C-alpha cells in the first residue's frame, strides 16, 4: 500500500523545515504548496489562531483534494495587549522584513523591565480531509519573555528575541533539537501527530 499523502500548507520555508523534521517518522508522503500546481492562496481572515488554521487547512484541502495540515502561529506580548498576535506575520505591513518588525517591537517595549516583558508563542494546528472537512484542531503555547536585543542565528521570524521560560537563551540560540521539544509548534504537532497516527492505524486496519 502506498503512503498516504499529507499536504503541509505553508509557504514559510522555516516552518516547513520544522514540520518536516517533526513528521519525518510518520508514514506519509509529505507535500508542500509548491507541489500543487496553480494553488490559490487562502487568506487568513480569522480573528483567532484556530480560525486561521482551520480556514487554511480546509481551503487548501479542497483545492488539492489531499489530506491537509495547516497551522497559524504568532507572538503574543502581554504589554502590547496581546499583539502582534494573529497579525504577527503582517506586523507593520505584509511586506516588512522580520528584522524591521523586531526593531519596532523592541522599541515599543524599550522602557519595560524584564518582569514586564512576558510573552508567549501560540500555535494552532488543524487537519482537514480531502473534501475540506475539519478532522482535528489543537492550540498550544510556549511561555517566555522578550529579550532586550536579538540574539542567535537559528530559527526564523521572532525567534531571536523570544526567551522561553526555563532558559536564558533565545529560540534562535537554542539547537533545533531543543526547540523542537519545547516550542509551541512542537507541542501542537505532538498532539496532531497522535491524531495522524490514529488515521494511519485505521487505514491499515481497514
């Protein structure tokens, strides 16, 4: 029996690498959006991470007619009333670079003490059937604080300024192995992976 195909619905190369690494042991043929010709972008119009993950999973699944996993994630900063939140990838503007976004965010927090720089990364993950029916949704977080300056060359996005609780280094300074055990995305995918495993077990049993 050939491996079941699973579309990872992201165009973010860093996120795609993380998800591929975390799903490497699963019995799926992993596809990316680049593997689907003429795929149309599904807009993130939801007001929550779960809404956006679900919109993307269902929208891309219906187009590709393939079991689809999508996520929506972002940085939630308490001192910014939960911002940038669901607009993390569009903070400042959709065309802004992450170094520019980081500089702006740090400037907003410039006068705050370490105790007031609390934040968390949040990740919602959704799986949709080939027909676009929602099969599974989960949301997880990794709590921490915002560093005073960017540090590290690993990871992507806001990783250089996020220090997870229990560590004194940013996500960008931690090894990929460590990040892939504690991150918001890893936690969400551990739960999603259990669901996907149940799908492959029932498929083999059927």
